C-alpha cells in the first residue's frame, strides 16, 4: 500500500546497462507469482568506484500525477464506468479537458454498477490520480471502492483482494507494528 518503486543496482558492463536512461520504461516482477509491471526510470547514479549503476524507477501509474484534469459535468443516472469513459477513456473531449498523454496509454475501468445521479464539479484542476481517489469529489468519494494499478490498466474496484477467512490478532499472528510519517514534499509556507 506504499509507494510502488523499483530500485536496484547492476554491474557496469552487464547486459543492457548501457541502454538505461531517464524516462525509459523497464519491466520487472514486483514479487514472485506476480506478472511483470512497467516502471519508468527516474534516477540513475553510479557508485564511487564506477563499478555499479543504481536505478530508481516508479510504476507507470505515477504518470497520472503529471496529467491534470478539471472535470465539471453532471449525469442523471450513471455508473462508475460511464464516468470514467466520459472523463478519461475518451480523453475528456466532451468535458473540455482533453488529456492527450492518456489517450492510447491507460485504460480506465470499473466493476462498480451502482446507478445514481452524479455531479462532478471540480473548480480547480486536479491530477488524474487525485480525480480517481485523492480529493473531495473524487471517484472514490462518489462511488466508494478501491484502486488497482496493473500494467497500463487502472481499475476502480468495488473490492480488491480475497477474503481468506484469516483473523489477524496482535501478539498472535501479528508480532509487531510500525508507523512512520513522511514530511517530504509538504508546503509549510507561502510567499506571494
């Protein structure tokens, strides 16, 4: 549930190290039994002795924080998929917020079938990721559910995961719990 990054080091001279470059996409499996996912290279550095290349890449879904939308529309009776089609899958051309970088790249889908009147009224531009689930008036605040990112597919699902009928209890199956707060990228002041 944290950040979706790929980090690793390769020896200089090994296969394809020379092909590594900022903004290129590499694929890797994040865990055993999980299909490979695309990660966009954001940082490349060499060790002091120049024998190793260190790579930091983030899942391609983070590109959705670089695309802004300002959806404002209402629909009398609709589903989450209809809203995603109207606002994102068809580039938002009907809502005056065309998102060219998303066209042909990402696919947005939902299995939530609730039908209700929906008003989307975002007066300020927000990132596509915020529109999906990060601010008041987002898709999650309107329909509930959880987001899933798989390759180039973004899904708003009614429920993610599987109920395995297992109960986790502190001191029995849960031995420790850690909590950390990251204060990076916070705005602590404003100078006009």
